[in-house]
């Protein structure tokens, strides 16, 4: 079990990619804090792990709220003693041409993706340094951490920013055994992506099938969506990697959409 005796704090883990990561971590022996804006869904996901013989708690958290982040990490430490792995996964998507974005939506996108990553990183790194046992910080980036697409100015901006944050955390954390990495998935068929399909079809004036074939999957090598299982396996690799050899790196998981 590659994460035996480890404690993981995963945001946005009540559904989608985050939940799959939580389930894989629990399968591999980790105690998991499922931190999500939806408290009921977080507790339900934790119960699923517990019923399967694992250890998990569900915690409500708005990752843009400093006090809630601090208290949810503290609750994780109270329950399990420490934090060894942070997966900063919480995110949303809003699509518009850049001139149609409101400042409020721009700020909301950056707050959830970047402020949330910063606040959870700060809380977990403090614990990792105090406990003197190292750790793994994993950010959920995107192919849009390295590429751009129409209609996604704040999302692309935020996902690019996560690579800079990860590299800085890797530099600062290296001597403490704290690693930082970014996972960069292509399109994963989650509710977040399903919501985008009609929105992009309307904005681009094309059919929903054309959005899937000619926008989302056009540049993959096989016309396939990335799966939550694909992403979770990379999250497991980064969390369990034994040395600093890969720290500061970002890895595309995109069926060849982006190879840079």
C-alpha cells in the first residue's frame, strides 16, 4: 500500500476528479480528509471510504475563505495527527469572450483556483515543516496550464499561475523534503466539463457534438476523454514518490493533446 500511514487533505473531493483521487488514496492506505464546499456530499464520500474499510472524514470548506481553510486543516490534524499530502483540486469554470467577462467573475475564478491553492498550501506546509516529515503538494492544473483556448481567459490565467506557485513551493520546500507538482489533465468528462459543452456550443455557434469532436478532443491522438482514473493514478505517483527528483514538475495527462 503506497500511502500507508499517510494523511491526505484533498479539496473539491466530494465528486469528480477529487473524489477519484480520494478513493485511490484510501485504497492505497491513506487517511483522507475530503474537503469540499458541499458538506453533505463530502460526508457522503467519506462514508463511502469508511464503509469500504478505510479512514476518512468529510469537511466543509470554502477554499477562498482563510478562516475556513485554517480550521479544516486543523480538523484534519485533530482527526489524523498530521497532513502528509495536499491535493489542491477545487475549481470551477466560467466561459465567455474576454470582453464579456465581469470583474466579479474574473475575481471569483482567480480566487478559487489561485487563492485556494495558496491558502491550502500555506496551512499544510506549516504543518509539514512543524512535523518535520516532508510532504507532497499537488495542484490540479490543466493542459490550460500550458496552452490557451478561446473563452477561458481567467481559467487559463489561473492554471498558468499554478505552475509558478508549484515551482516556488518546490524551491522553498526542497530542504524540508516537501515536494510540489502540477497535474495537467486534458478534458475529463466530469459535471464541470458537461456544463461547458452547451455553453461553448452557444458561444461558438456550433453543435454540442462539434464542441466535443472539434474543440475538446480535436488535438488528442485518439479522440478520447481523459478519465478520472487516469488523473488519480498520477496523483498517486506524485504523492508516493520517494525523493525530490520530480519536484517542481508538471505532467500532462491529455491523450496527447499537449506534449510540451
